[in-house]
């Protein structure tokens, strides 16, 4: 009898646990009123909205790098640099896409974070940014042309539009599956994002999806 009671109790606790998810909408994450289109079909898209000029993004960066390295195969990750009303961050967003175009982004990504927040280098406008990247092996002529190009203008505009669509009020912000956003304590953000990935995966497997 006691054994049967234990089994019933265990079953009840299992149901109770499943009925009460560990993350709660409106508390741990935000559900977007209008879901956003994902760029990669067949995969769950994860986005980080950030700026090299943001100290919180700098602190978050090492944790994020480790986390994204272990993302499941059904997920894809991209970063979106935004200005959020800071002119110097707008210039850094432009530099991000320019370096992406010249092929120097991966090499200089963490170095730019370190230059701004550890070495206190003032990278706030085109001149200071161009001088710095030139000292770090970037073709200045190519960078300058790209920095002012139609392609970079388009990318920066799309990034700002995405920030509006995802209702980004502060950074870093993580967006999952075009439906959810997460902010707050950095370690908690990643833990919540893991759960939202699982939630999005379960939603995709539902009949009729």
C-alpha cells in the first residue's frame, strides 16, 4: 500500500512540475505581441541585440561565446548591433557591418570590446574607429568605402528596424524563435533562453505546425 502511495505521489509531483514551468511569461521573459520573421527556415533563431559600446554587453560576451558554442543543431545564432539613440553606438554598429564585409569581424570582435572597456580607447566616430582598425591590420581604404556603403546603410537600418520589432528597450537582449525576448541577469538570461529553445522546439512538433 505504501509503495502504491509512493508511486501515486511521484506521479502527482511529476504532473505538478510539468503543469508549472520553471520560467514564466511576463516574469522571466516577454512574449512578443507580433511574432517576428526568422531568417533561417527550419531552425530556431536566437538573436543577441548588443553594442560594443555597452558595458553590460562586454560582461555578457564571454558567457555568450561559451553558450553559443554548445547550441543544439536545430538552432541558429546571430548578433544584431544597435544604437538605441546613442550616436557613438550607431557608429560602432556601422563598423560591425563594415568589418563583416571586409572579413575582419571575427578577428577583431573581442579586441574591440577590450579596447573600449579595458583599455579605455575612445572609439566613438568614423575617424577614431578607422584609425584603430587600420592599426590592427584592416585595409583602411576598403573599410572606409564599406563603412559608407549602401550595403552597410541597409544593414544598419534593418538592425534598427529589428530592434523596434522585438521591442528592445535595453541591451543585451536575447530573442528566441521570433517570439520571446529575455533580459536581466546574464547567467539567468542564458538559462531562460535554454528553456525557451525547448519550448519553441515543442511548439514546432505540435500537430498542424
